[in-house]
């Protein structure tokens, strides 16, 4: 699937935000992997408006599962 430019920017912002907020507990590669996993789970959604928010929430969930 081709990523729309606005969605791409939003996902990059989510990535940077999570890298900043989780830098003490997770390596940048782990955060990127969580985001990639989360993003892949929403790939088939036809309406893309809320995908970045959903990706951030799911990535946070993934990261919290791996920290505890």
C-alpha cells in the first residue's frame, strides 16, 4: 500500500514522539518495530484518517507488554 504524504509525516511524528517518551525503557529499534507491527495491522483500512492515532495506541500497548 502506498502511504499518503500526510500519513507518512504523522507516522514519523509518532515515531519520534515514542522514541522520546520511551527512550529510557526501549531501544529505538524496538520502538520502530512496534510501530511497524502496529502500522501493518491497519494496512487494509480504507479510511486512513485515524491510522496514525491507532498506530500510536497499539505501539504503546506493544511496548508496555515488552517492558513488564
